[in-house]
C-alpha cells in the first residue's frame, strides 16, 4: 500500500484512501480541491524508531540501582549485560578452520559470514562459518573440510557480535530473562510462560547438567513444591536465572519489594509524573486471601508507574516528531505507535533529516530521568524489496545521523 496525499483548503494536508474521494464534492462544503496523487512506488520508506532499552532505563531511573545505572552510563546494553553474565561467559564458541581445495584456510569465529555460497547447486546468502559443510562452494572454490575449536569469549567480543548466530540466540534468552524479572516476575512466571516457548525440556535438562544445578533441583524438591517431570526442569532453570539476575542488580530487587510495600500501605502507586494506579485490595489482605492474586497486584504496583513513565516518554517523542514534520513542511508523517516504537512513513527526500529528528526526539531531559542517557535506534524498511516495519536491512543510531542537515521544505504548513 502506498500513501496518498490530498491537500484541501488554505493549508491543510490530510491522508486519505482513494475510496474516500469517490463522489465527494468538497466544494459543496466550502473547500477547494487543489492537489492529490498517489505516491510513486518506492517514494516512501517505513521507519520504526524505538526507545533503546527503554523499560530497563526507566527501571534504572526509578530504582537508582548503581549497577544498572552504570550499564547505561558506560554506553552498555542491558540485554547484552544480562546475557553475558548469566549465560554467555559459561559457553564455548567455535573458532572455525575452513580448508579450501586450493590449499588456503579461512579462519574465523562461528558468527562470521560468507556473503554467498553454493550448496547442492543452490545459492545461499549470508551463511555463518559455523554452518559451512564439506563440499560447499565459496567464490568458485570447494570446501575440503571444516574443523572447530571451542573457546571462551570476552564481554567486549560478545557485545560486538551480540546479534549474530549463537550470540543472538543467547541474547534472545537474556532479553527474556531481563524483561521478566526487572518488574517483579517470579521464577514460576518465567517457567510457566516464556521459557517454555523458548526452550524444550531436553534443553533445560542439558543446562542443568552443564551448570551442575542438581543440588538446586534437590532443594526445590525438598522445599515441598509439587513439581515433577518437565515442570520441575523448567522451574529449576528459571530459579537459577532469577537468582543470577538479582546478583547483578541487588538494589533493583530491594526497590521492587519497596514498591509493593508502599502500595500495601497506601492502596495505590504514584508515578513520577503524578498519575495514580489504585490498588485498594492490597490494604485488605487477610489470612484466607488468594496469594496468587496479591502477588499479581504487587507486580502491578511495580509495573504501573513504569508503564506510565513509558507512555510519557513515547508521547513526548511522538509530539516532537510530528511538530517538527509540520514546522518543516514535510510530507512524511507518523503512521502509528507500537509499544515503545514510533512507526513513520518517510519520504526519501526527507529521510536523513527525519532520522535525526526522530532519534533526537527520544532523548529525555528531566529530573525524573536521574541522568540516564535516554535515546533511540531506528530501523529503515524498503517495502518495494519486501521489507516491512522493524525488519528492514538498515539500522541507524544517532551517531550515524547527528551531523545530517535538517532540510526545510517550501511547502505550506498543514
């Protein structure tokens, strides 16, 4: 679908579908139709700008956890930090030695890629070294054999390759861990939900064996929990993840407890921006109360001010972006928001300026930010190549466009 522009009246530009123009007599309503057209294919691209580690940064702003704050103040990534210290530093990664028929040897880590290879007569693109097989053809030379040697990797090396191959698979788990526990979820929540979607029982059993978690498994059984079979395996792994996560962020855990305590005393939680989430049930807990319900309400006491904070940050960014588009006379426009993302249709002639505007809009200079460097990152998708929002090939950070000029168009304001 391509956007359509229609201009009416003195200086009002609106986006409409073709069906809305059929049999529509604008002059009867006092408007004079001046211009309309379909955008040419490829004239626009779809950009998605999202808050980089937004919820984790909000947690740092509100909890003042020193370790969590230092992750962001040092330019780090919350999910990379969790993944490496909980998972990756205990893993071995393959260093690949690929022998070619011409006598040369290509060496690199498993996440390195060949742009294109041929396998069984078929052309494959962006193939990891770790997936190369004997008989594959690389640059017209056949692979004679592949040897692999496992080794540890440092934190910096993991971060540099966190979105490639095995590192990416681990990071997906690390992201799940962080977003589960950062706002009070229990090991039982993780074990019964997202962990089951990511890992099968065999993966859990292998992890327990590799990390020597048999003693933890025995402790859980002896604690009286009625867990058996697969449910026990998932719970052991989730318990280990939760324990390791809060070893990294001890003050964050205390803040979570404090949020629940305040809500139990007042019957509500107030966000840094003044809104209140009423939780009167927490003041009436008796001996026969449903513990599951109260645990859920306690989690809401932690999560609700964060969600309000995120809404303020997103609304602020959206208003800044839209106001800039209007002031500069751009035909680009915001199509909508998804969670912590602003999705826009950007005209190619305005793209670089729009990227800078969008990324600058995600900064948040307010005392409630507690000095955290709020910012965003942007994905650019070309729908003429089959790409859609969030899954384009181009990833843009502020440093990439901070020197791009802001171009003013000569169009009238909307």
